[in-house]
């Protein structure tokens, strides 16, 4: 019997079962048993082609979002108001790079090449979270991104720690721990501003006004307009619907906004005793569609900068490949020279 631990360890080999390699239907039965028992599907397990395709799309888009998401905040590293703030912001941006690498590695276990994912991103064929196509004109935006954007990410991503695909779920455990730090540092930035001068308080409120609605849109369109959600939930990739997660987020935000002293820019927010949740107003989904289609405030800039960075880093990748080839050749030669000695002894 192959234990779950052994199957998980096989992830390191990158073994991928062909989704069509199941003539007797045993693979599908095993796959359905894993889902029914809340167990992990590992790269060496049989899986439906549609399941694999959905995971590649979701995980690669998540990875792209982490990498593109470095830009709005990286823009403020050289302009942070103190060395302490600069050090914290640098650590956060570095975390985002690491998250992208975790996720690209998880996607690779599904059989897609990392270079192919990079190419999809820099040619505009792949999507990433629309939130990162908004600009960051003030320091308060570093607070709003941490509190609102990373707060929404935590609501969305904590359930993904239980995603049915093993490499994805395990990557999310580490990512969510670091995202908690990101959310707290954003909250602390806004708290400091709201306890500052009148100008600082106004800057914080103006920033929250801009980021509130885009943050709520991060959960995706309403359930009725989300074509992939139901199947992803049936496969235990997603655990909650877009609207359920959005409601959780609003319920979390309201008391935190009261502590900060900021006003959430939605006059419809009020406690609904019957539902046990906060009611909130409708969102402008036309804006969401426009940004998703590439017509947001910073879409072109984000992809262009990523493309330039990728091109400028070509020499590093070439040097790394050359070094790896050299090491492999030396290792093979060492093994070959040691073989006769072993036989002689």
C-alpha cells in the first residue's frame, strides 16, 4: 500500500499521470475516493484532464499575481518615510517573490513548464489578479494594500490550505502565514496615519476609499456569473463560493474599520440581525470587467515591466544553466572514475 506520505514525496520527482491513461477506470474511482475522503491528490495520482487544466489555470494565475503584485509596493521602497518602514516593505516584497516561486513549483508538478508560464504572462495571454492594475500614488496605499488587499487574500487563501491537490495546499500553508504579517503591517500603517495629522488622516481615508471596492472584487464575480466556481468546489479545490468569501471579508472589515477610525465608502453597510451578517452595497462589475480585459489604470505598465525584467535577466538564467551543466558533467565524470576502484576493492 502506498501511504499518503509516500505519494506526497513523489511530488519531488515531478511524476505526472496521463489523464487518459485509465482504460479500466481504476484511476477515476481512486480519484473520486480521494475527494470523498478529503484526502490529497498527488502528482503521481490519476486525475481528470479538466481537473489538471483547472489547477494549472488557477495556480499559475495565482503565481503571476504574486509576481506582478511586487510592483505597486516596490514603487515605494525608495520613498518609504523611514528606514524601518523601508526594511518592512522590502521584506514584504521579497515574500511576494517567494510566494510566486512556491506556486510556480506547484504548477510544474502538473506538467507545465515554468518558461511556458512566464511566456504566457509577459505576452499578455495569462491573467492575474485585477487588483494589481491600480496605481499607488500615496504612502497610505501601502497601508490599504496590506489591510484590504492582503486581508482579502487571507480570506480567499486560508481555505485553499485544504485544497484537494497536495502541492497547492501545502504551498498555501506557508503563504498564508506570511500573508498574516502583510495584513498586520498594512493595518499598522493606517493606524499610525489615523493617529497623525489631519492631512495624514485625510490621506488614509482617501486611500481606503479607492481600494475598498477593488478589494471586494478580488473574490471574483457574483456566484451566478462565475462559471468555474461550482466545479472547483466539487473537486475540493475551492471550499467556499465567491459571495460567501466576500461576505466573510466585509464582516471582518467593519469592526476593524471602527478601530482604525476610517469610514468604509459604502453607505449601505449595516448589521442585519436576521442574517447575522453585515449588508453591503452592489459593486461596479463593469469596472471589474474593464480592468480584467486589460483596460485598467496600469495594465500595460505592469506587463511591460515584467517583460523587461524577464529579458534583462536572460544572462542570469543562461549562466545558471551553464553552471548546472558543468556541475552535472563533473559529477558524471567523478562517478565514472570511481566505478573501477569500487570494483577492484
